[in-house]
């Protein structure tokens, strides 16, 4: 009985150790997750430091569409601002030396030149209306630019974390997925910065403004540009997402083509959610590429699902 009790006790002890053995892979999994997050954070920090040195040139580059739009909406060319020599001649003609002293005429010349310079630069600079606004905008731009810079590293860490849980035939798609998704995100961001944002800014900044003075704050303008850029970067991942879904058997190209009309509706809903402003113009600017990307996703799904059985 004593031996049985001892054996039972030992058996209970070994059974009590099983949860510890079961927890070890979970703890190792958490350790791996912590390491991947730490590496990603270090990469983002390095990218932030590198980008912070160029945050001001980046902001000036982002503001180019706004300055271009304001120059396009400039007043009548006949209202050309006078040069310095013309200012001096007008002051001499309107305020002759017999009536005004040299100091008075020099003051009027300086004042008129200053007004002409302010008028020339009017509407071509972003406003800073809060004490800390410039600092935080530079920090935000540096963070986003640094994230773009190290995006392949972050995506690789994500892939390295989930790869052990994939099947062998699924792992071979992981690295191409990271590379292609990075390329598509960069392509979408480039398309937004080079095509969509300049067009949207030129249209919106001059739409029914008349003789109004159009000014933008630094925070709101930069937020508008960054949100548009991030949104288009995510939108351009649509063909890859559709192709992966078809490759995994979740959908078929025929199903995607058959439900095209519902996809168009969903695209407009997504555009309404992702666009930083509620106006219909910006929603159309995003929904139209979404519809084109959906068609590209159907074509890619057909091509790769045809190649799947042949390669197998």
C-alpha cells in the first residue's frame, strides 16, 4: 500500500509536470515574439534617426504640390509686382524731394519693398499656429519616413515569426510575399505622392476660392499627405491579397469576376473610410485605382492558380 501510495504520488507528480512541458513551447514562442518585436523596434529607431536629419527637406518636398497649386491660382499677370528699381522710381515720383526728406523717402522705399516681398511670398508657406507644432510634425514625418526605410526589415521579422507555423509548401511563398508586398506598398505610396496628391491639392486648393487667401497649417497639410500616402500603400496590396486568397483556395477567379459589382461597392466604402477627407472627390480618386487593382487581382489570381496544379 505504501509502495502503491508512493507510486501514485510519483505518478501524480509526473502528471503535474506535464503542464510545465506544455508551457515551455509557449514560453519559447513568447520569447521569440519578444525578440522579433525588439529587432523591429530597433530597426524603426535607426530609420527614425536617419530620417530625422532629413525631415525638413522632406516636408518642403511634400509641400511642393501646394506651392504649385497656389502659383497656378495666382492673380492676373498684369498685376506684376514691381521690381526694386521700379519701387524707387515710383517713390521718387510720388514723394518729391522738395516736400519729403531723404530719410522719409528711404523709409517709404524700404516699406514698399517689404510689402512687395510679402505679397510675392503670400500663400506659398505653410502656417505654424502652435508653439510645438513644427517639432511634432518633424517627429511624425521622421517616424513615417523611417518606417518606410526599414519596412523590409519589419516585414522579414513578421515572416520569420510566423514561418515555423507554416507548412513546408507554404513557407516557400513567405519570402516572395514579403518582397512583393514591400514593392506594392512602395508603388502605391509613389503613385499617391507623384500623381494623386498633386492633382488633389491643385484642385481642392483652388476650388471656388475666388479672391480668398488660401492658407494651410503645417499639421493638417502634412497629415493629409501622409494619410493619403499610407492609404494608397495599403490599397495597392489588393492584387496580392486576392492572389494569395485564390492560391490558398479561399476564393476562385470565377467567384471574384462574378461578384465584381459587389466589389466595386465595397471599394467605394473602403475609399470612404481610408480617405482623410469626407468629400466625394478624394473618395473617387481612391476608389478608381481600387477598381483597377481589383481587375488586376483577378488576372493575377487566374495566372497563378493555373500555374499551381502544373507546378505541383
